[in-house]
C-alpha cells in the first residue's frame, strides 16, 4: 500500500494519491487516461513518480494521503523528498498502534 506524489513537467503540477496496486500499474493508469477524460490526471500523459511512502495498511495510507493534500503546499511536498524523517513521522503519527 502506497501513498504517492506524481509530477507533471508539462503542467508543472503535482498529483497526490494512494494505491493498493503496484506503482508501475498505477502510473500507467494515470498516463493512459484510465480514470476518464475529465479526471485531473488526464490533462497530460507525462506523469512521473516524484515521491512514495510505503504504508502498513489502508487506513494509514488514506490518512497520510489526506494529510499531504490538506497541507496544500508545494514546499511541503518538496520537503517530504528532501527530508525523509518527515515521512517517518507521518508513518508513526498515523500508525494504528496507538
């Protein structure tokens, strides 16, 4: 289970999502307009994986995805990649072990 961030050089924009399938399969779906011509990711077909976080369960994955989206910040997304400890803190914060 993976929470992911895709980057489009054409749009100069990120897409945040999550998947229980392989990243290769999910990336192919985004780049081939699998989700329909009106979906955000169908605007281009040059999506590339920018960052991933491997989660231990679906609940954790969805909470981390929601957290990243709620930040609404390109700087935060850049910092996720720059400082891996942020991802570790997210995994710990949203673990179901509490």
